[in-house]
């Protein structure tokens, strides 16, 4: 089997880890297309993520996110996913089949600095869930599904983008 089916780059990680920002720039550097999975969900559902969560609840949103992500077809594309995509087994299995899954890892300390208004951003949190418990729960899933982990440390998003691009720049000359 040729690797042409696995020629996408799927970015996973916590909200504010820079998936969309890194994804857009990475796509330009590599000459790939770019898909923001959250925007695809909004387009297909005809409502904002926060409205979907409000209307359907967390579990309903996760089911919609899982279904839509598992149907995304792409070729030579960088796909920025929503932070909660890792709750969808079918979506993640689909992504593992069509590309390399890159986990943009941020520390809990960095996350707390960046994420002041979690609910406003449409962060999927169950009632009573803390950012600390969310971070622990998701980190295990990101690690499980990642083909490559890029620890952001204290690097700027530009530097993180450079790190990810260097991992794939050899492949983009096909």
C-alpha cells in the first residue's frame, strides 16, 4: 500500500495550543491545503460550536464532532481539530488512517495563562469539571493517539510551527 493515503497532517491538542494558527502557517510552508475541523462542524450544523454545546449538551456535541470528523476526506492537507476530538474513537481511527497525528503539547501552566474564558471559546467541559482534571483526562488521550508529540515548552507559535514543518518538509517534495 502506498503512503499517498496517509499524506495529511492532523493537529491535536488542548484549546489554545495553537492548532489553527500553526495549521494555517504549516499548510503555507508545505504547500498543503488547510481544514479547520471546528469550522467544518459549524458549517455542517449551521450553528456555532457554543450553540451546539448549549443545545445538545456535551455528549451530544461530542457525538456530532465524532461523526463529522470521521467523514472528513482530505489529501495533502493540514487538519486542525477541536480539542475534544480525541473523545471520538471513530474520528481518531479515521485520522490515524489518513495521516500523521501531531500532538501540540502545552503545559497546564501555559494553558491556564492562555485560556481565560473557557466557556466562551466553546471548550467542552462537563459540569463541575476543572481545567486541571480536563487537562489530565485529555493529555492521556492525546498521548494515546499521537504519532508525533511536539512539546511547545516556552516556544512561540512561530517556533512551534518551524519545529512541525521541519518534521514534514522532506515529505512535501513528492
